[in-house]
């Protein structure tokens, strides 16, 4: 049995009849950059998230970048964040000449550990970027308390967690700014790149709109140096269609995750943990496993796709070597990078596929090994 990590064609088959006319409308109007479809989506997604404003941008990476630009982060400033995240989080900080100050993670949720933040604050610290990793929110109350105490901005990297809930409130609405990605593999994915910034702050929203379009206000008069961060009309149209299905897709992911939890309960792997005040959207179903690389190969040999997010912490990446970190600085993150493995959890999976994945994992740990490699088993 083949089990892909993600099957976007299966998703598309369920919404094709809605997507096609939405795209055709953009083709007919030729409103290709921003335009009415993007404005409509911005209104819909702001209502969905429960915030005052939402601004469509070109990618999740650009959402982070334009947010820090709006906060006027500059060379020499420090921004606290996690080393266990996709490159774009620290990349946005570096592009503005600021410095990433990393904080180790919680071993259960993989999110930034709030208890370790305050000790990293200096007179150069300007903001905190908690990352809501794999579909559940970082613990925002202690983070917001620390930020308020030290007069710091909070930018939520919610690129993996649209619709995730904490204490009745959705991701991207806790801090000054929230950043989302609509890369096709995300729970709400565009037909290409796309992103979003959310805020409840009138002044920040005005800045974001100016920075999104090269810094011009009015047209051809440039107050600041912005960027080309516009969202295409076709993406706005597609995202409006998909948004209507997002909650049902997230619920199916939770059901799939619950089935994995049940099937892997007696298996020597750590299944994902969700904080009691969180509702996860399971962008990834990520286990921690000993002999992770061998397990992944065994799964692949038996036609089960999986992925490692992330094999190497940001503090040990060559491009951030100038920050001066070394191996051992963030032991929880480093241990996590050696053990995490994400399994298929997308909504269109059927029960038999999930059972097959779980059974394959069990057989990997049950049967004998030859040297450092596990034997191929006919399943």
C-alpha cells in the first residue's frame, strides 16, 4: 500500500467544481495583482481569525519580513525566537540586519519555552517571535506578560497553525502581528505562494499596506523603502474557496491524529502532545523516535512517505554561524532534531492507510536488526 506524506490532488478533486469558476472569474477580469478577490479574501480571513485587519502578502516569509519592517526593526536590534523552526523565521530577522536570540523549546510541544525567554532580554531586544509549530500555539499568556513587562512587540509566526485555538482565541491574534503562510502544503494552501499578516492595530495596518507595495503612498510617491509583497488575485480567489472547508479539514486531521494515538499507544515512540488549553490543527503529526533515520528508511522501503522537520537546528546552520552559537547551547532542540519524524495526517487519508502506517512502525521495532540496518519485512 502506498501512503504519501500529502496528496494535494485528492484535495483538489473535492473542490474542483468550486475552484474552476473562481479562477475563470480572475481570468475574465484580469485583476491579477491584489484586486477585488484579494480584498474579499482579506475580509473573510479577518473574520475567521477574529481580528480587525488581515493583509494578503506574497508568502509567509514575506509576512514575517514586512511585519518586522512595520515595527521598524533595524540593524543591531535583537529579536528573541526559537531555533526549532523553518529558516524564514530567523531569515527575516537577519535580512533587516537584526540578530536572532534563540531560546530552547519545550520537549513535549516543540514550541518555545516561555520560562527561558526573560533571561535572554537585553536593552537591544525589540521583539519576540514565538512560532506555533506543527499546528498548535505556543503558550501565549506568559510570553505576552514578559513582552508587556519589557515593552516588547510580539510577532506570532503562525505559518503552520491557521485556525489553531488557545483559550478560545485563534492563532495570529494574540500579539501585535500574526504571520501566516499559504504555501500549497499548508492546511490552507494557495495555488502557489501566498501569505497573510493579521493585526488589530490601526497604525501598523497602515504601515503594512505601504510596505507591501514598495513603500508608495500615494502612488509613485515613496515615503519608505518597501517591497513587492503583493498577493496575486488568483490566490485570493482560490483561498476564498478553500477557507470554507478549512475547519472540516482540520477536524479530519484531528480525527486522524487520534487514530494514530490509539494505534501507536503500545509502540516505543512518543506521539504528539497537545497542551490542555490548545486545539491543534495538526499541520504535522510528529512523533519522536529512537533510530529515527532507520525507521524512516524502513517506512520508505514499504511505500510510506514521511519527513523530518527539522534535521538541524537553526543555531547550528552555517548561514547563522556569525551568531556565535555552538553545539550544546540548546540541548532540547538538538535532541529533538535527532528524533522527530512527521507521518501522513492529511484529511483525505483513509483508516486503512493510517492502520498500515502504524503497523509498519510496529513491525520496525518488533523484528530483529542486522547490524545497524533493519531487515526488510514483507508486509
